[in-house]
């Protein structure tokens, strides 16, 4: 889900902020005290979009003061059109955004902070998964309310596990041991016909695979405050561990993108891979009996970067419209609505008062719900997120190809610091 908005000149940013301020004032002046009407743009085009629209309709029917009209746009289209529409004064008051875009939009004055709603005892926000809340951070303020949040998870080919008599790993050492046992090179030519693990090293799932491993190893990449931490002894140790595992035991091909890994698993040529809920559909369509497990724990436990989308209130909303949008947020996070949303969308619940038993009729959602405790926000608050992830990709891919790890991380540190200083 990694996307980015290209940078704009400072003068253009100022123009956007000024235009949005004008829109807000106009909306305030036009307030009539009747039904408050909002547009809600989102990019969910599958079952998740259908149930979201149905929930919006239920909210509209539940009260008389607010009417929300959902507008579905494919994510690429939404991200291409939202800022221009807001600048022109014909954008939405509610907008779904991938978290990497929130700091960009917030820095341009396109979003309203939600701190007062979060801090209100009547909002229901206290039940939200704390790491899901982190995805909406920008410059210390909360601009997003979570709409979907699912941690990176491990999918296993259950048939291959059963045939080899291998148990599901729960630690890194067990993971490498299981992957080694499940790697098969029948003709001894050095190229396995079956890999124990499809370990992506570039263009990974939401670009979260290596951040998950680095954080599970006790390291980090960039803090929400913009401090670069990628060059650390912990990260050196993590990369040395995994490059040695791949090199010495050939448990995974190198140079794998997220799509490549999906294809290997789909073809039955990888016993384990990392992904999100879509992997269940891929496995089922391919006739693969699969299992779902949490990432095995590293030295610092389990830190699984989460794929996420947040709801935001745009600067086009008047005070009255912001209050109406926040009324919808409070309604949306009620337990019964969380269950409806999760069962139909495939995303785990966003609140801590809904557990796996509440969504047990969907085994995939139930499994992901149990793993929500391990989810962590991906580079929260970092504006040039795509650039940081590209620089991390460069380091991890070169490391897996045999590069000098300490030097690669030193270079990544310098490049990331330069990127954040721009």
C-alpha cells in the first residue's frame, strides 16, 4: 500500500493552506443549523467498500442531524484528486488516507487535528488500539482515526508442514530451523525446487517486512520525531542473522519483491511467506491448505508493521461539520459496528473491546485479531516515507546479495538524514 505524494514548492503549499482556510470560513458562513451534509471519500472497492457504505447508511438512519454521502474512488485516483479538489473548495469533509500521506496533507494545512475528539471521555477513542492511533500522527498531533489496521503476518503451507513433520515456529531460531527443514533441493544443483521461506528483500509488503524484522531485533529506522536510528548494532546483528540464514541454508531466494513471494507461495514452492489478509484468498484460489501464525519473536519480541488506512477530517469542514464527522467516528467504533466491519471487510477490529471470539465466524479475521497486539505503526509522522523506505530497500537488498552490512547501514543513515533535512 506504499504510496507517496510528490513534494510541492513552499509557495504552492502556502497557496493550498490559504485556499483551504478560505473554504473553511465559507462553510462556517453557510451553516444553516439544519441537517449537516458531509462527503466521505474512500478507496475501498471490494467487500470492504460495500460494508463501509452500508455502515454509513446505517449511521444516517440512526439519527436525523447528519447525512454522510460516501464516494468511492480507486486509491490512486483518490490520491491524485483529493488535494486539488480541496484546494478548489469542492473536496470532501471526511477523507480516508493511507498513513504515509497524513503527514504530507497535514503539513499543507489540508487536515484538521482530532486531539479534542480523542481526549473527550465520550468519544470512545480510549478503546482504540494504541498503535493504530499512532498511524495518524503528524508533528505530535493526531490527524487520523484508524479505519483499517492489520499486522504483517505469516502464512504457512499446512500440507508441506505436515508432510515434513515441522511445527510452526515461534522464535527466530525455530523459524530458520523450520525453513531449513522445508527447503528441498532434490537434484543438488544449488537451486531448491521448494523454499522453506519466501523472504522479501525489496518492494516488500507495504514496505514493512524489514522494519518488522529490525524492530523485532531491537532496532529501529526513523522515530516519529525524525531521528534516524538505522545504523545501530541491533540492526547490524539482525541483517547478519538473516543474510547468514539465507546464504548458509538457502531457505529463500534473494531479490524477492512482495509480488514474487506471493507467486512462490501460490505455486506451492514456498512453505512460508509474509503478507496480509489477501494471502488467504490467494491460497484458497490455488487449492493450498494454509495456516496463519504471528511472526516468530526476535530478541525484542514481535513487532509486526501494520498495513493501515485512517479516516481524516479535512480543513474544508466547518466546526459544525467537524463535529458531525466526529459523531460518526464515535458511532463507527461501537462494538457491534466493529464486528460488522471486520467480518465483512476481512480487517481485524480496531478496538480492544472486541476480541477474537467476537469474530470467530471468520477464521482469518479471528487470527488477525489475536495478532493485533503485535502490530506497530509504519514510520508514523515521517513525511518522506517513500524515500526512507526506498533507502531501506537498497540496504536490505544489497545485504542479502552479500554486501558489507555495516557499510550499507552507515550509508543508509547518511542518506536518510539528508532526506529528512530537505
